[in-house]
C-alpha cells in the first residue's frame, strides 16, 4: 500500500486527564481530532497520566478510541519522577509501533516525548495549547533549571504547532527553530456547528458566552460593559454557558449592577451547539487565550463575535468584517461593541456571520487542519505547509 494511502497509527499524548472533568480546551481538541482521524480510517491511541481527579481505569476505549493511562504515586515530587520514568518505558516499549506522536500541552511529558522521538526517529508534533504555557508554564524563561531542561527537550520536536501568530512569533524569539514552526490553529467540526440558525427576536438580541467562569475570561469587564451599554432595561439578554469558581461573585455583580434579569447562568452544558444556534452574537472578553475553541465554534456557526485582542482571537476576528475587536480590559470599548451589535439589523448580522463561517472554513475546519497534520505525521517539513492561518482575510465573506 502506498505510504500516502495506508492508515497511520498516531499516538496522542496529553499531559492532563481524558476525558476532561468539567471541560477543557486541550482535552476537547484531542477528542475532536481523535474522533475525526478514526472516522477517516486512521488509528489513534490517547496516552495520559492517571491523575487523581480523573478516571482510574488503566486501559479502555472511549467512543471507540483506545485510552491508556500511566499510573504513578500521588506524592508531590516523587510522583512526577515515577510518571516520567514510566512514560519513557512506555515509549521505548510501544512507541515504535506508531507512525507519529502528537504531544498536546507543552509540559514535561511533551519534552520527554520530543527527546524520545528524536532518539527513535519518530515524527513528534508538539502543540502549544495556550498562551499560559509561554507565560506561566515551562516555556517561561524565568522558570528554574528543570523547566530549562524541559525547554531544551521541547525544541527537539520535529514540528511545533503554533495555534496563533502571536504564539508562533514568541516561540521563534524563545529559541525554537523557525523552520519547524507551523501556523496551524485548533480544528472545529463545521458539520456539528453549521446548522441553520433560528429566527430570533430582533427587539431583544441574544448574546452568548461559553467558557469557564475564571478570572482570565474577563467576565467582570463584560458585566460592567453590559450595564454601561444597556442599563437595567431588557433590550438584550446574555446567556452564560459554563461553570467555575467565579459563579457566585458574578451572580452578585449582576445583582449589584441591576442586570441580573438580563443574564442567564446555564452552567456546564454538552450541547453547546444548541445555544450557539439560538444566539445572535458571541462574546469572548478574555484577558489571555491561546486560541479559544468557543470562538471557533461561534464563527463556524455563522455567529459574529465580539472578542478581545488576545492570541488567536486577533487572527480570526476581523473588526467590521466578521465581528468586533476591542483591547483587553477596555470596558468602554466593549460597551460600544455591545451597543453596535445590538443595533445591527438582521441583514448586517447575517453578513458578518457568513464572513465568520467562511474564515473558519478556510483555515480551521477539520478537513483543513487534519489534512496538514497528516502531512506532518508522515514527515513533511513544516516549512512546506502553506500558512493559511496567518493569511490576510478577504474584504468580504461568503457562504
């Protein structure tokens, strides 16, 4: 069988738990990729630690995909050393059977994988899953000697997947070989998030936030801007899908600012696509991101989005073309975006939504992203792949 047509065996390495408990961007992306690869005839195994808060089954199939969990003692320091050692043993014993390894989350397990892959001659695709890895994780140059060793290991990956232009530039500045960096965003299933949009009440537009209720999502700024834009009237409503430690403080803020009647807290939901289809405008006021899966899902659904200028969002949202952008933490600018979106007629929102969906179909659909990943798994050099993700958008969108 020709090399280009035979099924590949891919090892997905996730330095987290799988499936995620309460949602998680990296975990969600691993699931999306694994299920699609399986659907098109590739063979995928997911390798993770057996973390305390996750499932404790050593080997099982989840949605038809094998998941292997490496056990280790839940003792600080000693547990990590045991995990890394057992991880190395697994790669040495079983790693050769896979055609490529894809390490999600640039942390210590990914560093071990990059070094082992270089020794065994296996393609290793390293994905930088979020901006926090560069500023708070082992890629932070101010971290200690152990993190410095991990950074040297990570640089040995055969390809580095930068999910935003900002992350790609930062990686190059931090010593990653430029020729190994490929601009490749997260993938979104455009068939799942491409359903026809429902007819909505033009007099009371619906805005939607999806994500964890944590400080970095900027919801305090959103609530303040909402009060500025709409006051205590019922000219619009805001759906908040997700849960987290800030739920009670945010409820209190909504009450204190007089907007509680306009804000609906829906908690964590698995049927996000239903809420996206029922909304008019997405909102993502984050203070930090890598590339938000929620943003991709909004845009794939033809939902124009108001987003802060953070990593990933600034690549996908084009102000005035498929949504609105504002500077991080700028409450007044966010209020202006909310008011403008609420005042937009149905035709204008539809035009923005079509442009949003066209942008995603061009750079972040499963077919586009997985096609490039398969090339990397087969050993294609990153420099040979076209960087559609950083191409400038056209002036107008299309279906």
